[in-house]
C-alpha cells in the first residue's frame, strides 16, 4: 500500500521535482483512511504543503477512496556525522563586503517571512540545490538582510566557495565601466567564472535597461549551467518586472520564488527587541511596544526610530518615557485611518480600557475603587492635558462643578506626595491620548 501511494505521487510530478522535493519523503503510517507522510526537512514540508497539496490529495484519494486525507509530519533523519575542526580555519573568499549584522541569527522569524527565511537558509546550507532563489517584497521587509545572511553563512561555513553580493545597480555600472575601458572580457571572467554564489540585490533597478539585461541573462545561464547558486531580490514578483526580457523572467521563475510579507504586530515587537539588542541599547518596555505598534511596516524606519530614541537617551543621559517617545517619533508614525473622536470621548474610551470597567460605570455614581480612580484621573487629564474648562468636564462626567474641582485637586496632591501607581496610570492614559491624536 505504501509503495502504491508513493508510485501514484511519483507519476503525478516530473522527475526533477520528484528528486528535489520527495527525496526525504515517505509514508509513515496509514490510520483510518488518513495517510501520514514524513518529511525530513521543515522547509520542504512547508513547500509541499504550499505547492503539492493538490497532487498529494489526489494521489491519496485515488488509492484510498474519496474520503481519504493526509498529513505531513516532520521527522529529522539527518545523519549524525562528527568531524574535527581543522587547525587553521580557512575562510571563504568574499568578493564584496557584507554587513556582519545581517545574519540568520539576527533575523526574527514570523508568519510573514518564515518561508523566505527557510528557503534562504536551505540555499545557504546547500548552494546550487534550489536554483535560483528569488525573494521579493516591499521596502524594508528584510530582503537585503536575508540575502546577506546567505553570504555570511557561506563565508562562515564553506571556506571553498566564493561569494559575491552585488546590487544590480553596481552590476550595471561595472558593466558600463568595463565597456568604456575595453575590459569586457575581465568583466565576464569576474561574474561568470570567479563566483560560486552570486547574490544580486534590487533587480528591479534594471527595469527597461535592455542591454544590461542581456548581459545578466548570459551571466545567469553560465552560472546556472555550472551549478552555481544565484539568489535575486526584487521589490516585486518576477512577472511584475515589466519591460524585462521574458527569457530573463522565466529564468527567475525556474527555481524557488519566496515572498516577504509585512510582519504582524507580535513579530514587529520581536524585531524591535532584536534591533535593540544589536544596538546594545535599552528602552522601557512600554516605549519599545509603542514603537513596534506605531511605526509603519518599513523595518528600516523601525530601526531608525529605535536609534533616534537611543541617541536622544545618550545625549540627555536619562531614560525616555512614553510621552517623550511619542513626541520624538512624530515623523515615524504610520498614518492610520481613524475617525476623529471628540478628545473627551477618546479619554473615556482609554480610561475604560486601562481600568477594565465600562464607560457607563465611570460616568455613573458607582463607588467601586476603579470607577472612582478612573473618574478622577479622567477629570484631571481633561483639565491639565486637554485644557477643558471645569464646566465642560462637569457636564461630560455628570458631576457638579465643585466636585470636579475637588477631584482635580485630589489627584494633584496625590501626585505631589509621590503616588507612583496613580502617576503610571496617568502616564499611560496620556501616552495613549497623544498617540491617538497623532494618528487621527
Ligand atoms: P529591504 O532590503 O527589504 O528593503 P532590509 O533587509 O534592508 O530591507 O531591512 C531593513 C532593516 O530591517 C534592516 O536593518 C534589517 O536588519 C531589519 N530587518 C528586516 N527584517 C528583519 C527581521 N525579520 N528580523 C530582524 N531584523 C530585520
Ligand atoms: Mg534592500
């Protein structure tokens, strides 16, 4: 039965794909009409789920009937080889400098970039196997970081390989210079013969530049035919490279194509932490969270925001609080569609969320401690930060004028006496208010 299933799958894919994707693939068991396949590599598992689902389900159903299903499980069967370190460690030849911070260790993995990350890692571990790798995604989503991670990894682990990282712009300039100086032969020698791994960044720069595309096409073919790894980054997917030669686009689509998606909030927070760690800096948790939640998707700007705060902290010599962070980062905050509410309504909304009680309770005559605190903090913030008149506050909070005046005074006094709990509630409320005002 196992063999029949495997045969059925094999019949449905071409030979090259079979060798590439199914070499560590097996039927582990069949339980209640469900086939459990084992795969020896997480990245391949992800790829099979994405690209071979219909092949797998059809094969399974054709053998076991229409209600059959399948599941892929990861099972490592990597051989345990032990080898001793050479006495003198050779270093791979690096033909262009790489940023040493751009490593796989420093790359935070989340749902939007996991596939691209694993694809890049596999390429680094087995250059030439998945060829070419084409990574695309918007500005600041980590393309260059991943591309250079491949380079750094190979330099560390494969002393015999020659790695070249280059932007397509540099490739173009180099070509133009070589032609001017009559050194086309040297140019070709350099890019086609003296490289084992070619990492080309920002290929979209060559849109509409036909001459250099032709040169690139031949470079590509020569490297590809001799089994050399090519990795390409682009801000758009291959077929969106308008005015690119079709033959080049189809080369780009021959191997793996991986997309980088904007990170979700959780991942952004982890990236922010990682960036802080790399900069050797520290920021209060709430400030870091604010940055991760509010700076737009471009991670370069996230990094810029963090560095700005660290520089400010260093020059002033004191810790940054949320309010300062909000005003320092005005230019970094992503615009968000939000209906502009009356600031007083925003305030009530924030109080209700922070104190964990409904707005109605804040406005009622409840003597619940949280309600009392929310009410007083609300009046205080409305007076001192939103600069509302006592009369309008009294109206909003359903209280008399003297009660409002008294509440504001009580909060002031508590703060003067150093009530830190109260202070932190107010800071949070004010921070959130400024944030919303900025985004509104
Ligand atoms: P792109 O080339 O796509 O425009 P970069 O690779 O230059 O983007 O990334 C922008 C910044 O964000 C860099 O500082 C990079 O180190 C950082 N970065 C991007 N993605 C990640 C990630 N997943 N984990 C950690 N840092 C990241
Ligand atoms: Mg880049």
